[in-house]
C-alpha cells in the first residue's frame, strides 16, 4: 500500500496572492509587441 500524502493546502493558505494586485491592470500599448518579439526571438512556438 503506497504511503498517504499530506494535504499541501494548509501550508500555502497564508501565502498572499500576487495576482490580486494586478487584477485589472492595463498593459501599456508597447508592452505587448515587445513581449511577442521576445517570445519569437527565444523560439516560442505556441
């Protein structure tokens, strides 16, 4: 019988969620093309 794994959720319950700070943040118009350019140059395919 394999050992029982402990539930990891209590360990992470007190961590702040950084996504909440930028939830409705608008990106600057030049940020998106720059990210696309960096992705293409680094070989991202999808």
